[in-house]
């Protein structure tokens, strides 16, 4: 846990805190992104992007899986919803 300085009032604020306790200035916000991973039985697309995001501190908060037919074969699609707290 690190201490940040509020740009508005100069007070120390924990980097875990969503807002400055002194003046209420928002110190961080939740960003949301969606990413799809496709698997067609041989190749996987999008998995590296997902792994990069997880390494970068994003967390999976929701995932949906379904199968689509593409040019005669089935593609297994997983859509991930990811969130990360970023400092403002
Ligand atoms: Zn402040």
C-alpha cells in the first residue's frame, strides 16, 4: 500500500482509497473492458491479449461462453469482462 498526495488539497491518501478523505476528490476509478477469446478446435485467438491484461492487473469479473458456427465448423467463444482500478 502506497501513499498518494491529493492534487487538490495536498493531503496524503492511500492508493487503495477511492477518494481523498480531506476534500472528497476522486482518486481512482474502475475501468471496464471486454475481450473475446476464440477457439476453433485448432487455433486460439485473443488468449494472448487476455493474458497480457491479467498480467497488467486486470481482473475477470464476468465471463460468458457460447458456440458459433463459422464456415461449417464450430467456434468456441468466451467473452470476458475485465475491470481494473486506475488512479485519476
Ligand atoms: Zn483532497
